[in-house]
């Protein structure tokens, strides 16, 4: 599997949002690159294309390098609800005063289930 065959969203992330190349993301996770490519292909992760290179938001990883367990689920819920990858990324990386903060940050803590609940209701 070639990285160029992996789907990617438009780069709708904030310019200062930390991102990792596919190989760097795999290294942080402690897995082979093909594992990350399968996660992207299976739509459990979303990559953006920046300057011709595919990157994955670093916030999809926990501090210890594991994939945040709610990320694939929230992507699936929003995608099943008709959201495009661009819209999913905009939602996850946009401040929401009612959380407070960004949904992607809330997925790392006690508000993760609230983000999942909202994602489920947004799709219907």
C-alpha cells in the first residue's frame, strides 16, 4: 500500500495545529507504517494534505503515543451522519464554549462521552 493511495482531507486545520507525517505517526504509536495506512484506509483516522505530504493531527494520539480510543468512533459517527472529512476535522478542531474547548481535546478526558453523544445527535 502506497501513502499516495490513502485518502486525505483538505487542510482545514489551524495553521499552528501540530501534525505528524504517516511514518512519524506510526513511530509515535510504536507500530509499522502499514498499520497507520490501514487505519486511514479504514477511515479510523483522517489525514490532511499539506504541501503535497499527508499528515495526521498529533492530537489523535494520547500523551503516551496511543491512538485516543474515541477518535475512530467519533469519525465513524459523524461520517455515518453525512459529514465529510473536512467537516469532521472542522468540528473536532473548532472551539466549543459549551464543552469548553475543542472536541478533539475533550476526547482526551472526562468529556469524551459528551463529544460522542453530540456527534451521534448531529448525524440525525
